[in-house]
C-alpha cells in the first residue's frame, strides 16, 4: 500500500488532495476542502477504480463528504461531517464528530467518534448494518499512537480493534 496526502493552505482555507495504491491493482483518490477560518465548511469527493482491497479508514471511498467545524474553542478544533456513498447504491453513511485538542506545541490528542449505517453491497435485500465506533490518537512531534474500534469494519459483521504506531514525514 502506498499513498500520499498533503494539505495545501490558502487564505480562505485549505485543500487536501490524496491518492492510494494497494495490492491487486487498487487505485483511489480524493480531494477535500475546508473553507473558512474560525468557522468552516467541509466538502469532499473521492473515487476508486473499484478493485477490491482492505479499507483501513472505515469510510466508503466512492463518496461525497460534507460538514462543518470550528476553531473558536481554545486549543481545540471540532468538526462534524458525514461521508456518503454516492456511486455504489449501498446507502453507506458514516457520521464523524472529531475533536482535535492541542495542549502545547508538541502534543495533540484526536478523538473521532463515528456512527455508520448502510448495506455491505447494492443488493436491497442485504442486511442494513449500523453501529458506533471511535478512534483515539496521541501525537507527539512527528510520532503517533492510535487505537480504533469499528463494530462493522468495511460494512461487514466483523468488529475490528486496530492499533497503530508511526511517524509523519
């Protein structure tokens, strides 16, 4: 798996393009935007070549994103947004409430509480799944540790608990 995501800052907000490549020929990309400063809107769009792969971000990738956020609280950014499948007719929707708290210049805590609903595929007879999960990330300088729990990973009946250690470059 390879990918890249780098924000581009503008006077009115930021643009975040990304791309991914995974084994078995998967290709995907997205573009997301935050428009505004103290209070901002969130818009995004993503597409893939529909090749199978294991999705590590818990959200549908062929989707639109919309939401709102604020930086009005001290040392905190709050964002409420929804990601909706807009290509495969699965009804998949994931609503996120994300709090990013930066107590000092070197440290950040991120809590992402999410609720998901939808079918695993486009068959209207498929069972509609729904559940609530969370991700907690601690950043120190370039390093991070993350713990995530998803009750229906990739809109399946599988519950995944995932941990990650890494660094940003």
